[in-house]
C-alpha cells in the first residue's frame, strides 16, 4: 500500500512532539508539506524533512496531501478543519476540537459529508499505561473501581499577549485547554456522568486571564467518582502526571511521568508495565492511519469529543451560578452517531 501523504499545518511547540515520532512510521506515512503563517517555522520543519513543500496558507498544499495534522490555535480549529475535510482530506485535529458547540457540529458534519476521517488528538488515550489501566478496570482485576483521581502539575507560562492567554482564542482557561484530556479519560474509564463541579483560579498563574488551576469532581452512575486537579502554575511537584484508580481490592497507579503502572494491593507494590514516554503520539498517529485505511471510526472521534466539551461547558456555567452541573446524557455512547 502506498504511503499516506501528510501535511502539517501549524509548526509551533506541539508539532515537535508529533514530528519526533514520524520516523517510526515512515513505512506508512510521508510528510509532504509544512504550513505555518510564520514562514520561518514551516521552513525549520523543511530543514529536517527533505523535499517537502513549505507554505504560509494551507490551501496552497491541499493538492499534495491525503491527510492533514492540524496543530493550531484553538479558534482556528473549526474553520481550517472544515475546509480541509470539504477538500477531501482526512483530519487529525489537536484538542480541543473547537471553541463552540456549533464549530464541533460543523466539523462532525463535514467529516460525514466528505466521508473522511476526523480524529481528535487526545494523545493520552493512546498512552500504553492509560490503555492498560482501562483494561484492568474493565476486567475488574482489582475489584470494582469507585474513585479515579488524576493530577497534572506543570509550570506552563505563556506570553501575556499570546493566544494561549486569551480566553476567547483558547476557548476558556486551563480546564478547557488541558483538562479536556482528563475529562475525556474519566468518561472513558467511568461511564455515564450524573453531576459535577468545577472550581478554578488564576492565582499563581497571573498570565492566564481565566483559570490556570482547576479542580473538577464528577459523580458517575453507580456511585463512582472522578477527580482531576490540573495546574499550569506548579513550581514543584511530587505527583507530576499521575492517575490513581481505587478499586475494592487494590489501587492501580499510573505514574505517567515515571513511565510505570503499579498495582498496590495486600500491602505490596507490583510493577505491571513500563512505558516509553512519547510513545503515545506515535500510537495516536498509527491509529489515525489505521482509521484512514479501514474507514473505522477513531477511538477519539468527533461525537465523543463533543460530549467531553459539553461537559466542560456545563461545568463552567454551573461554576458561574454557584451550583452543581447536571451532566446527565453526556456519556461517550449517549450521542447518536
Ligand atoms: N496533546 C497535547 O498534549 C498538547 C500539548 C500542547 C498543545 N497541544 C495543542 O496543540 C495545538 C497548538 O498548540 P501549540 O502550543 O503548539 O501552539 P503554538 O502557538 O506553539 O503553535 C501554533 C502554530 O500555528 C501557527 N498558526 C497560527 N495561525 C495559523 C494559520 N492561519 N495557518 C497556519 N499556521 C498558523 C502559529 O504561527 C504557530 O506556529 C493546540 O490545539 C493545543 O491545545 C496539545
């Protein structure tokens, strides 16, 4: 089978994490174009990948690609994504899908109409430790799960004038931008949500106009609880990126930063799995290629991603009102496909 020709649109920070993993997929994937409104950034990619086209407007490369990877500011996801799908290109779109419900619905519709793959780059869902934890929870290896807690503690300081600090372009604060990964994972692990709360602050992260730190608690059906604490203001951390799943017969810990999955049961610690950091972006791209080749719906597809964003929007609204958010109807399988 011939290699899929990919165009990278947006050659900023996150694109580097993707580019580092392309070598491992070179038998299936060929980078044929790099696009950035800042020409120097696109040219820098071309200096590492010989023979690719460089452009400042994505429309100039559409004839030379089968698929695109969009790594762009959030307010551009919707318009550029829809145009690429309408041009018959498969789209791997960085998270969050779009900054409005309408934008998400138009992306989903454009994918359906063009019969092209739309996949959202929720890379943590392709992380070997996160995937193995999901399998262990589903198999009930340590009993019945009743609490999943996720910590993401990092220092991420953006320029005050940049798009990351602007709540309109970002679509919200740290919770929308980064917490969307973990809302998606809590939905994947724990099923149908019932209600929840979000509290955010920008104390400690004055470069953020909205929250740079957030605390989310979600109640799921059958009394299960999910929690996420995320901050972009950590000046130090012990847990860094860590998941704890408490079950009736033990606790499973995914030490994401340390690359280890550990079972804690009967007073003992057992190493379940070790993983290469960065492998998840490679697995994610491999899954995108599989979906293009088979026509299969991606694991992180448009309709499911929209459910997670709706949940965030309901939590933001409830935070404003000072009440619990009603999250019923927002499970990953609750939306007609
Ligand atoms: N999965 C993850 O863990 C993760 C981590 C960081 C960022 N991201 C996502 O990656 C995306 C990009 O974030 P980033 O931090 O790399 O931002 P960035 O600002 O570093 O990169 C965005 C790039 O897009 C370019 N750009 C802007 N407008 C353009 C246009 N019209 N056409 C072409 N290029 C244009 C900019 O010049 C810039 O180089 C966002 O969706 C973000 O949420 C994901």
